[in-house]
């Protein structure tokens, strides 16, 4: 397991990369991205929805709340990424998937 300092560094980097990708996609697909106190929020107008991506330092995971589901991603050393253990998607792939479901069209981050 990562120590807290490494987790904070890696999660901050992952969320910053995700934020940039989401901001680029948001311009095309018309959703808003905001960061506040280390968490990212993605908001949609039609249909209305709010997704939250946040680090959870005590358990060394990144948590995603989207489409009435919760996803808990663990750090994968081999992939150098936070990964959802149930299906192997990394953070960007997972977010692209839930946003695609929300919008009803496939997007790539």
C-alpha cells in the first residue's frame, strides 16, 4: 500500500490530468468541470447530474460517485494509474464510460 505522502502526490497528479482532459471534453460535450479542495465535480445540465471524483487518503483510493454508483479505484504500480479493480478501467477510462452513459454518446478522454 502507498504511504500517505506518495498517495497524495499520485492522486493530485491523476486528478490534475483528469481535470485537463475533462475541461477539453467539456467544451465539446457541454458539461462543466470544477475543482474544490482536492475534489473534481462534473456537472451536466441536460439531463441534470453531478459526478464527484475525490481522493480518500485514509484508504489510499480515489472515489468516483457517478450515476448513482460509487467506484473505488486503487493504485496499480504496474500501470502507474488508479484502476477500478472490478473491470480494470483506469480513472480516465472509467470517467469516459460514465460520462458517455450520461450523454448517450461515446466520448474519449
